[in-house]
C-alpha cells in the first residue's frame, strides 16, 4: 500500500506578520514542518504612484520617485534622473557623476547594514540586529549632514546634483570609513562568516541554484549569491563606475564555494560593504573640480524637457538589485506621458518562493529577509472590480492579449502574432 | 496545625517567588539590553506589563473551546503546586519520599497544559508552536532525568534516608565526595543541566516553540489580556523552579550554618541566598545565552539534544557509576 495520509496545513504568513517589514502575503502549505507549496499574494501596498506620476512635471516627479521606498530613496531618484537625461540627451558634469557614485555607495552601506540586522532578527539573534543598526547610525548621520535628511536626501536633479560635497563632508566620510574598517567590519565578518549559530541557520537554507536564478531573472545580491556575475554598474559600464574599478562580488572570493543559500547572499553583502568603501575613497581621489549641474535653475531644465521627444530608460544597481525606470516624453508639456519603474524585489520574490519548497517553516522568515524585500517598490498595479471589490488574476495569455490589442491600437501595421511561451511563472498575480 | 503552617508557608513562598521571578525578568531584560548596547526597560517593567495585561480585555477566538480559557488557570495552578515541591534553600515544603518524581511530572505538566491551550485556540500558528513544544519536551527530558537520577543514586550511597527526595540534596552534596571521577562527572552533568535549563525556559538556541518571527509567539499566539498575564506569571514561576533544581543539585550550600542561626531566620537567610544563586545560574543560562546565540531549526535542536547532550549526560552518568562500583582504583 503506497497510499499515505497527508496532514497538510495552510499557514498564512502575512499580510501582517512579525517576520515581515511590509504587507505581503505568503500562503504556505505545510506537511509538519516541511514546505510543500508557497503562494505569493501581492498588492497590499499599492499607492497608485504611476497614476500620480502622470499628473506631475519632471521636477516634481523627482520627489515622488524618491518616496517610492524608504531605503533606496537615492537609487530610484538616480535611475529616474538617468532615464530623463537619456530621453532628453542631457550631458551630466563629471563631478556630479562622482558625487552620485559617493552618495550611492553611502546608501548601499546603510542598506546592507540594515539587512544584516534584519536577517539576524529573523533567526532570533537580536544582538546582531541591535549592534549592526548601531553601526548604521554613523552613515545615517553622514547622509543627514550632506543631504539634510536621514532618508530622503534629495541629492539628484535633472542634469546633475543639487548639493556639492565639501571639504568638511569629505573629512567626515573618510573618518567614517576608518571607523567602519577598523571597528565594524571585523565584527561583521566574525558574525556572518564564522559564527556557529549563523552558519547553522543560514547555510543550506533557501537555496536558489544558478539555473533557477537565471530562469526567474534574480537580481542583485540574490543573483550574485547564486554565482551569476551580474551588476549593472559593471555590465553596462555605467557612468564613472568603470574608472572606480567596479566588479561583481560573488561569495567565491570569501568562502571559495558558491551554494546560492542565504549564507552566500549575506557574504555578498559583506563583500559589497568593503567594495563600497573602496569606491568612495577612489571617487574622492579622482573627483575633478567642475560645476555640479548642467542647468542653473529648475525652470531652465523644464523648458528644455518640454521640447524633448521619445523615451528613455535608466538603469542602476540599487542595494537590492537592478532598478529600471522608463520615461516617455509628452512633447509640449512639462510632464512625462508615462513613467514606469521596475524594482528588483519582484523577480527575487518568486525566485525565493520557488527555493523555499522542500525547506522547513523555520527558514521562511530568514529566506524572505535575505532578498531584502521592498514591497512598497513592488506594488504598483492592482486590477480590482470597484463594484464587487474582487481582484483579478492575469495569466500570461491575458497579458499577451492585452498587449497585442494595445500594439494594434498604436500601430495597426504590425502583423506579428506572438504566442504565450508558458514560462515557469505561468502568469503574474496582481 | 501542621496543615495550616504548610498552607501559610506555601502562600508566602508563592508571593515571594512571584515577586522575585518578575524582578529577575526585569533584571534579565536590562542585562541583555546592556549587552546589546541599549538602555533597556525599567527594572519593574514586568510588573507594569503584568498589571496592564490583567486589566485588559481578553479576546477569545471564535474557533476555540473551553480548554482555551481553562489552561492558563491550570498552568498557574500547576506552577504553584510545583513551588511546593521545589528545593528553595531548604527541602521542599511538601517533601515526601519521592518528591523528585512529582517535580519532574509537574514541570512536564505545565508544558502539556500550554500545548492543550494552544491546540484549543484554533490558530494554525499555535498548532505549529504546540507541535514544536512537544518535540522539544520529548528531547530535553531524557538527558535531564538521566543526570538527575545518576546524581541522586550517587548520593544515596552516602546513607541517606530518602534517596528519591530533593531534601537529600541539602544533606549531602555531590562535591563533598571529592573523588576525581565524581568531580569530572558532575562538571559534565552541570553543562548538561545548563543546556536543559535554557531549553526549559526556551531562550537562545531553544526559543523554537515561541519563535516570534516564525510562528508569531507560537502557543501564545491567540492569548491576550488576563489569560496571557496568567501564562506569563506561570512561566516566570517555572523559570525560577527549574533554575532552583540546578542550584540545589550543584550549589546547595546555605549561609545559615556559618552564621550560626536557626529556625525561621535561617530559612529566610537561606531563601535569599538561594535566590541570589538562582539569579546567577539564570544569568548564564538565560541572559548570556540569549545574547550570544540565535534560534536553531527544530530538527537541529532535536539533533543537538539526542546526539550531543544525551551523550554528555550518559558520559557523566557512567563516570558516577564507575565511581560507585569502584572499577578503577
């Protein structure tokens, strides 16, 4: 008799759960402690950003974009600026690019230190949480001194940056790097590379093999932890990054093996902390004396953008992975016809959900925390019937049908008929 | 008259231990906060928490049954009964010839009542927490019982009247035998008991049933208001009682015989001194352990108990057996 009685239990993790920082829902089917199936429901954090964006001009949009998410406020801002600059063909002074690189790396340091603490908390190791967040205060203070705010520093503007980095800021940043190198990083390495508890819990948990990472198009530390050398700053030779000696960090340099588990993702983050500090130091050495923005005033920039045509795509490697912004001009007006952002959490979330099948319930919080999910960035579309309040689930076929209709409406001459490939995702749940 | 004395004594001990164990909870939170470079809550925070919880409305889930409301009361009752069988600087007040068995039984009973309350709540998180609680209970009992009985058996060879009573621990202690084998064996068992204590009060590695980020406080997921307050108090009492067992086994010395006092004053002095020792053992097993470790998976914790701690316990017991049988020397 091979019939076996199965006691399956469905456990909702979320929308509100102690393991999650933001509302999202994982419906986990359990056999004892073993996970049989993971289903993700998104859309609890929709704020209608794209709708708001269509009613703003390019400069106002800068501040809206910055507030998509609290942690990568600089990354989204930066990516959006790059998209607009590409669209309008605006040259950025070299000094501004260096300042962007410095602020971007400072943000990466603060984001990674935050995530190290969150992962520590997910395995019940609260000392790691408190100490790494204590170390993070230093970089937050620096960002506040430069940008005037701990989180939304509003450094970018179209065609440059809004504030210069002065000599006193440089001294503060170099002093901070010395503090991190000598006091924080040895402790961080001690915990995340050698601590027995951390190793017991993070090793072989939430394994995303290289093949799965490629198929689901994982981004950022999640992809690099699985051994994919993928970093937009390196692959696309973005801005001044090639001169700063950027290279993708994989866990191979630290531990010698690549397993694609939570441990490897954390090792990548530790490596990127070191790399960010090197980049900041190099940027200070190479930074030329120059003006910091192309347009002296915002209304000059807006006047130029009014004449812009076409579309632009901005790409940047945020701390969580590649961020892409798409902006299409609306000639004659000072706002875009369309603005769209794609953030790294969306592909990472499905990759990690796939990786969780077959693991234990205890691995769920730590695996989710290890991709550093940012749901406020992710949720932008929800199709809800306003009469019944029901949500629709769009499969790949529905999406394809909708896009063919739209293409025909824009350009009736296109005759191609693409077919659904029936990929592993199967569809997009909204 | 004797019954009256015992009852008054038990009530007095219950009040004292509730106060002291809640003070310890506050102290523990402050100590851990200092280790994590935080300021921490006020020392009396557990009292404020308790009083606030008692005054709050208790929400009963729709899917729960009668045991959901009964189990906090049963858990507290079992904890108070446990105090009557706990060695606290002197023998247990209800000492009988087999009180060690009652002690172990009551300790397991509290965990079982928690499980029953969790299963009755109808919450899936509580169900998983209850499963984990039972698994942990089954793993931690074996090394603890083996160690406890090995020590009591060794002491029984020193002409004691009631070898299965916890009073024996105050008549003779394991260190006064003085042979190298007993000392090494007892040290091994001390380590076993430090781990057992950590798993009994569910901290550090063993914070598995109540894992906050995984199953949202597990068995306690649906409890609120005064029901939760009763569980919290019963947990604090259990914490004190299980630490008392370790103290009585390994550090039973009292102050009164050196000060040359007797009667009720001697008992008070010993009780206070015992409390200080309990705080010290809890500091190692709870605060320090909680600050320097994270939570294990349940499979890893079970593995740790059956492969490492049980074998350490067996080694300790074998050393004591060799000493009794005199195989060597």
